[in-house]
């Protein structure tokens, strides 16, 4: 998988406490959340504090949390669907580790974020979002090999020129819990199990598509039921597009990279069958706009934003054209939609500030 971070952030100011308690307030959400770290499994409450409870639970299951903190969290992430849940989980884990004197490796943080999302929040997410947050380098494409979690940082040749990342927020919020996202993940597991069985290979409880050899998938894909077949087609198509995209980026070929990005967006719509009506409209408008190299959904596509790789000098014209077309197609969502021109950014960091 490949991706990059943007130059927008979730920021948290932390004051250590000697007691095992966290007192957290937000600049974006009302109320204050208090979590007693001596409780091994704090109950989820359905509010914005659940991500803190999830982070404390997964880290506390591995190490004793004897120190807490008082903190304020906020940020400037535009719209929705830009990995904000992974970002706050990374922030909470970094803070808990810091005040308790733990040295967490980035791979360990990535695994803990996935556990928090899967086991406590209820989203069957993987490691893409937090990997970009933890490893991204400005101006580079980050590639993560999910088999061994190895990381490659791929620079863009200077001859390619510059680019910007346009975030087009649909005006429709995203909530993966209760959406079709978890169903899509289940269908990927079903596809993997069926392909392994058809290929005469042993299966286990919850196989994943990376365990299936591409030649087995090519031979038996047509034999799968519709849902698993389409999910598998998306997965194996994405594998090919990632390899081609890395090559295009290394060559500085932004038009080819963008075309692959748009092909990924089309597969998300037709094979993964994600995308609200609003997001599909944004995708189509961006895909046709001059100055856009390529576009796709940000995240699973169940609400939130589209992202586009664009020519910097075309940004104003792109936004004007797309905003007009979007407002005409979706007047209600168009009233709250927004557009944000970003640069690629670097990884999550900790900073000590003297009082």
C-alpha cells in the first residue's frame, strides 16, 4: 500500500500527572473526558472520548500505566475522512508512553492503533492510516509492505515539478462503524477462503487476500459469488496499481501516477462498491477537471472527502469549477462542502516545551 501525510495536524498539549488518570478536553467537541487508568477495560460510551479509552485499554493490557496526564486536543484537519481517528489514537499512545517512560517503536504503535480500532471502536481497519502518520516524509511517497511491515520512502525526481494535494470535503460526515465498511472487509475474508479452497490450499479461520497467489486468483476469480468476487478484483487490481504507481512516482511521471490514482477510485466505486452519491459526484468532477492528475476517495468512501493530486497553479480554477458543479448536483451538501489545498507532510512527533 502507498500513501502520504498532509501538512495538517492533530495537536495535543500534555501536562503529566503523577496519578494514573487522564483528564482530556477538546477544542472541537464539548465536555471533558476522564479515564481512570487503573481500570483495565473502561467502558465505551459512544462519545469522542472512546478513542482515549481504547488507547488506554490496548496499551494498559501490555504495560502498567502508573502515570497520567491532563491535556487539550485540537487540530486543523479539513473536513472528514482524513484519518483523524488514527491520528488521535497515535497522539494518545505517544502521550501515555511518554508520561510512563515507555519507548514504543513505531511498528508497535501501529499495531496498537489497529487493535484499538478493531477490538474497541468496532472498525475492521488495517494499518494504512497510522503507517502514513508514523512514517511519512514530506515530498515522498510512502510504501508499506503489509507482509512484513517494511517501509520504503520514494522521492519524486526534481524534474517532475511540484504538486499539491486537494482535499474536497463532501459536506457529509463519515462514520465507519455501522457503515458497509466492515461488511466489505468480511467479504474480502470470504473471497480469500474460497480462492484458497479452490486452489487446493489449506485455510484457517480468517484468511486474507494477500495469502492468495495472483495466479490462483486469476484462475478462479470468476467462480466466486458476486460480492467476494468484486472485493477480490479490487484487491488484486490495487496490488497491480501500487506497483505501477511506485514506478511512475520514481520516474517523476505525475500524469501516469494520477491516472492510476483515478483508476483506483473507479475500482472503489465499481468493485469495492463504496462511495456515497456525493463522493461519487466529487470524484467524477475532479477526474474531469483540467489540472487534476488523479483523484480517489480518502479512506473507505463511506462519507468524508475526496483527494486529488493537482498542478499547484490550477488550484483556484479547479476549486471554482468543482464547487459549482457539486453545489448544482447536491445543494444541501454543497452548502457545507469545503476545499483545501495541502502539501505533503511529515510524521507524528513529540516536542518538549519548557514552562
